[in-house]
C-alpha cells in the first residue's frame, strides 16, 4: 500500500469513527462511465428496461443505450471490432478495442494473456508460488461481484478476437487511477462552468471509506494479492471501479489485511452467506477450476466469521449499511 493510500485510510477511519452511520435506500447505484475518448450513441438498442438496470455512461458522461447488464454483455460478445491499439501499461499486453453495433460505438479492453509462474514477486514484495495470471479471471471476478450485488466491477465476457481467446471488458471513461489522485485529482462532471480545479479528497469520507473497505473484502474473497493504485479507478462521482483481476483466485484459503474493516454492505453480507457450491459452479465453472471455487467457499467462511464478530461487537446499526453510494 502506497503512502497516499495509507494517509487516505487514516483520514477516512478517523472520520468514520467520528460520524454516525448513514443509511440510504436499497437499490443498485447507477454506474457512471469513466478516460477521455469518443463514445457515441447514435441509435438505441431496443430492449425492455429491467428492474435495477444500470445506467452506463461513455465519454463526458454521455449515456449509452444499455438498459441492463445483459445488454452490455451481449454488446461485448457481438459488436464489430472496428479499431485496435495497444495499452502501454503492465506486462500482459492488453489491447484497447473500438466496438460498434447498431450505431453504438464505445471501447473495451481485450486481455488474452495466460501463464502460470512457478515463482512470482508481488508489488509489495511477497513471493507467490505457482501463481496463475489469466484473462479468464476478469469475467470470473465480474460474475462473482454480480452475485454479491456489487456494481463496481465493469462487465466482462470471454470472446475470440483475431483468433485469440481472451476477456473483453467495457471501457471505463473519465476515470483516474488511484495512484494518480495526489497529482491529477478527480474532475467532476457537474463542476461549475470555468472551474477546472480537480478534487483531491473525497467529498464524502464515509462513503469513500465504505467503498475502500468493500474493495478489501472482495479482494480477500477472490484471493487477489495484486491490488494496487493502478487497478483501482476513480470516476468523476468518486465511485471506485475494480479492474485487472488476472492474478486473482490464488491458491490460499487464508484471509488477511482486514483490521481496518468496520463497515459492510448489508446486501453483500446477505448474499455472501447464501453462496453455495452448486451456485458458484454454475456461474463460474467456465472460468475457474473446482479447487479454485472450493477456495472461494473456504475464504467465504473466514470472512463470515470476521463479519459476524463485528456484528456481535458493534451491532448491526453500526456495521451494516444499505446504499452502495
């Protein structure tokens, strides 16, 4: 964890202990699109609006015509690839592709790297043996987040592009990497005319703390030891987006780094307790092995023990909250 994240954690924890818990209405928070680029919506995709359908936005906050996660997934699977360019970040060779279908154009990230390292050194110096880095873990993380009611992992699917099988994840517009927050800040779309000054601290430290702690809980559930300031994106509404899960689902049953957790989303907690082996195999079986799914359940048991301990110690009103935003 870098110095900036440490300072932010200290700030939000101090604020959280000083302020009362805030409860909001139950429901899916509408995701805001996230990087500066041309994303054009010319003709709506015909489909019935579903309950709790997300509103996905493209460049400069322009709404895209998707009315459900399923429509986004179908677009990713079937839209024509009309452009490609390399992304000069990381070592796995991700590609930014331009997709177009029925007059709708936007971008996505194509990852096709898959390799198992006998020995791998993580960013924090920890050594991992037999670490698999796989594109398939991106749609797996997305699918599991959906199962838990989380809307902070951009939709991702498996697809073949130019003869290569990989994962395709919708682009996140107008976002800044967390590691760049101290210098770049966040430029809000609703800022006053002529105000180009970025924000460098979250407007609501309680909401920010909740998001950070849900990132920690989710990463422990999926065995992700590679979270860093380059794969957390912050959008203009200070919503945190989780990307790049290709080194997740590591072969460990233990959990750690949860000492700072004091808030848990109520829906996440309810769904976490309801996860079952058959349910996970049905949703994740195309991406994960049986042993990887078994380890999710073992980590789930340890997370449940942790959260149950928080509830017994502080009570539901202090720990659980309803709104994701």
